C-alpha cells in the first residue's frame, strides 16, 4: 500500500477519531468485540453510516499493518485539534 493510501484511509477515519478510539479499534481488529457494539457506543455527532465507515476503514488500517505508520502521520500533524491528542499517540 502506498503512503497516499494510508493518508486516504486515515483521512476517512479521522486522525482524532483514530487516536481517541485506538484501543477499541485495535481490540475489534483482534476479534475482541463486535463492530456494531463499538458503533453503538460512539458518542460522536455523526451519522451511524459515518460511524460504520470510520470503524471499517480503521479496521483496514490494522488489518494491513499500517497502524504505526498512521500514528507517525498523526504525530507529524500540525492541525490544532490533532495536536491536543498527540501525546496519546
């Protein structure tokens, strides 16, 4: 997968979303839980379809072994909303 694809996946997930839900997303990928349970527990003010899309794209990041690369991208981000959470990455 090219760097562009990693950026595209991460942009579809959302950097902040990826960091805030990292451990839940990782657990989902590892088979600990159901996607529907995770989606139902999300408080974000977005549609259910968007939640499913974000979770599915995040799961793909883990499936393709790109989570470290995604975290590196987040660490190098200059966006103020992401910078608040960089210490978690």
